[in-house]
């Protein structure tokens, strides 16, 4: 008689690509399949994706992973999903097709409109939804399309328009029953979720002219989302978890308790500090730090504070694919390891603006300090150092906002495979950086932990996390004086870029008024 090993199928749908794999009881990830995704930026501030492509790619990697698992006598007992957060989709319930390109979370096209609302709304929103008006709103984007895009307006009038973030989009298609739902780790990032109440902020949505009837139903991150569609995936199993990729990754790294700090490196780098089951009171001067729902299980929410750098992994892809300076991100890391510093070269990875120390969407990426003696390896080092500086700035912002000191940073995501980056990170932040085993697969593993920790594969989340192992610990190697010098140089470069962006904004506004 054939013995089957029970596993959970996990999806990690990110901005740059989508993955599927199965996770076993010992937390190992098997049968991994991956497919890249295209991101379009037709003009500065506009960042889009094809939602239909996202769905097709996700189904394709799932089917491949399922086939491989079945060949290895693995029995899939549940599906768990992790997705990019706050990327918004509008689709028609009759056709199941997207009606317009999805607005990616890096988008800032409505910055000026939202800036006009900020004076009235920031003070109201921060205590309730954990963030100010900001520079991007999926709800404003949807309202704009309802008013100005014929296909969207027609579907809305016919009652067939559906709105949601990528989690809603995938659940609607992958589940047997077509329900539009979302979860707190996703809804929080969309900017209209009342943290304490587990409800939408109705007044804010009215101010954005968003129709309340289009709101996805709010569920927990660990919940029963129905069964998978046999027609779509070829299997019929319960969907038991759906979380934002950052927080699925946190669980997959074992960061679930107050004081745990982690960074998930993907298209961008998101830096979080866990604060527990109470919504924190943040230092009001720390405008770049947001309060997040880190997970919600059995009706109880756990929170974190978060800062992020929108373009880190995508910055590496940009210098490789668009500028052709390097063959691959791996080559950047390899070249950087051949030198001990950047030789005075500095790189600011602000391809879609800056968030730390202050929000400045008009800031641009820059590479400075090049001389005739600059080598390719030094430029590679500068690129990684710019990412590490940005993450260190996020860590300092989180500490200042909460008063909680970071003692160690746990890292996950693709970039965390770079030894050079992690050593630079430890040097610049002054705290050890811990890379877990299979760190790049943290979101897949964490989503599976969330789905299977109520007795399916593990008795609790702590039991699931107990299976994790450390791969390597990077200790700081430079002294405080050297670190302070590097920090001072970085802050002077950021201040100059902020000043340049501010002057550009003022000049643009003056030109518009004239």
C-alpha cells in the first residue's frame, strides 16, 4: 500500500513573479515552480501589471507543483496563499477578466489629489488606520476608473463590477464559490481598514467616492475560504490561509512575537518590528512608519510597525535589464564581494521616490561619486550599500516610532541570499543579521504555517516555527566611529536629494499656477 506524505500547497504571488510549492511538516519546501511577471511603468508615478497574466501564471505554477508533488506520493491537504499587497484589480464577474491594468502598490499617480486631502484627513486616519492619506489609494484609483473608463463604468452600472486587491482576485478565481473577500494583512496596506475594529473606514471611503457595495468581505488571515476549484487547479482541498506576502514571510522566519524585527527583500524591502496584540501609540514625528496588521487568527489581531523601500530588488533588475551594467543581481553580489568599499561611490535606490526619512515621491534614484579610477566592482558594492543604508534607515525609523530597540534583524526574500549585502547590512545597522535556512522561501512556508497550525500539520504556530533553523549569522565588523561616518555621508546624500526634489516640486507647482 502506497504511503502518502501530507503537504500544504502554498502560493507566493509577488510583484516580480509568482511561485508555488508544497510545504511538509518539517517546514521543508518542495516542488518549487516560478514564473516571472511583467511590470509596466508608462510614465513616472504610474506602475501597472496585467491581472490576467498574474492569474494565468499563478495557475500554471500551481499545476506544475501539484503534478510534481503527486509524482512524489505527496497528498495535498490544503492551499495557502501569500500575495503582494495593495495592488488593485477591477474585473467583470461575468467574464472573470480584468477591465483595466492593475494598479501596483508602487504607483503614485494620485499623489497631488491625495495631498489636497491630507490636511483634513491625516489626523483622523493615523489613529484609526495606522497611516496618513499617503501617495497611493486603490479606492481612489477604482473611483477614478468608474468615473472615466467606459468598460468599468458599464460593468458598474450592470452590477457585474468586482473590486479587490490581488488576494481577492486570486481567491475569487481559485475557489469553487465566487466570493470577493480580503484579509487584514492585505486590507491594512490598502489604506481604509480600521485596525481595532476589523472594519472599513466608511467616511474616508465616502470622501474618495468609492462605492461601499464594491468592498470585499473582511475575513481573518487564517480562515476557511472554501474549497479549490477542481476545474482550475485539478484538486479539491480547503483554502485555509491568505495573507500579505510580508507577513506570511514573517511567520516563515519565526518572527511572531513583540520585539522581533525582520526584513523581507523582494521587489522592495519591507522592514517590520513586531509590537504584539495592542495597536501601538507611535511617535507622531515618525511619518514614514506605519502601523500594520501582522496577522489575524481566531478573531485576534497582532500588529507591527513598518517602513519600506519601494525599489530594491527592482533596482537591481533595473541596472541589469535596462541599463545593462551587470548580467544579473547575482553578478552584482559577486563583484561587490571583491572589494571592501565603494571607493566613494554612492547609490540611492529611489526609483519611485523616497519614504524615509520623509515621504518625497518626486525624489529620484542617483549614482554619485564616480571618478576615472572607479571600478565595476565598486559600483556593484555601492548598489548593495545603498540598499543596506535604506534598510538601516527603516530600522531606525521603527525604533524611533515605538521606543523598542532592535537587537537583531531576521531577513528573508531573494536578496537575502547575498552574503555581501547581509554583511554590509550588519555593519551599517550595528546589529547581527540572521539568515534562516531556505530564507528566500519564507513567504511560502509562512503561509503554509498559517494554514496548517490549527491541528492540520502542526498544533500551533509556535510548534510550526520551532521547526525552523538558522543558516548563518552576520555580525557587525566595523566600529562605531566608522559606522557614524558612513551614516553621516549617507544622510547628506539623502538630504541633497530631498532638497532637489522639493525644488523641482515647487517649480512645477509655480509653472502650473502661471
